[in-house]
C-alpha cells in the first residue's frame, strides 16, 4: 500500500500495453513518475487527485484497489474493489463471523488484549462487553485524575459536535481519524468493514472492533493531555459525523 497522492497531483492513464502494469503519476509541476501498480496492493487518493478511465482499467487488470481519503487518510470516503480481487481474506472473515463458536472466540481474543484472559473464560459476548465497558469507564476516570481534568463521562451527539466539552471533542476527532485509517487498511487487505465480531447494528462494526484495540494508546491519553493546554474550541473535521 502506498501513500495517497498529495493535493494538486493527478494520476492519469499510462501506456496501452498491459505488460507495463503501471500508470503515470503527474504532479503539479508536470513531473511524471510511473507507478508499478502490479506490485501495489492499494492506491490511496487524496484531495485534488483525478483518475482517468484508462488508469482504472490498468489497475483493475493488476488487482490494485483504490481508496479515496482525506489528507493523511484522516477521513475515509470510498473504496473501489476490482472484480478479480482475491477474496480469500473476506471468505475467512465471513466463515468466522457466521459460526457462533468461532465468532465469540475471535471476540474473546480481542478482549484478551485488554482484559485478563482467565477472567474471560466461559463468558458470553454480552458479559465481556460489560466487563470492557466497566474497565473503560475506570480508565477514563484514571486519566481525568492523572491530568487533573474534569470528567462527566463520554458523550457525543451526532451532528452536535460543539455541545461536547473539549475532552469529548478531541476524543470524537481522534476516534474519527482512527476509524478512517482503519477503513483504508481493512479495504486494502481485502476484508470487509461491515462484518464485525463484537459490534453490530452499526455501519462499520469491524472497524469499531479494531479501533477499540488502539484507542487507549492513540486517542484517550491524547485527549486528556490536550485538554490541559487547549483554552479554545476544537474545530470538527468536515464530515466527522460520517465515521463517529
């Protein structure tokens, strides 16, 4: 997987000979770089990028998928999957998710990265989710005390970002960025963001499953630490409610 093209750069169709398995990348200074699509798993396209029909044909023939994302992949918009793409990972994901015993075992392994494995034995999914919810509430309280930040709980109302306190605003922003990065990664590896093992009834359950593995280190501590030195309001990224 390669980084997305930067703002003001274009990806256009390359030569007509399919043996090249490459496309041309033209930047704003008209410098041309040939991208070896045959060796790339997924191409991330950022703002200002345009893509020709011929380029898509070459990419499809080489089984290179495409993701449209914001700067630094902090928002994820869409993905294009080739019809000849290898579905091995997706099939495996579906096999595990549709088997109740295997599905709960996958969930148990995810929870075991945050909870003592011996406490998870024999527990149902609902019980494990309850244990994790209690642990996270305690974790929020500990971080609030560590940084001396007032904390009344995790709150987010879709479409009303500004109603949250600064800590909740940072949490919402960092969570949305994490979801976006994970969307790009999941699509590029041939998995589905819509087939989860813990979360359900939401647009991106697998993304939320994975995000919970990283939020403590990447989002929560950052939110409380930034609250200390931030005296103003956090501005929401455009379309943040899309992924929150």
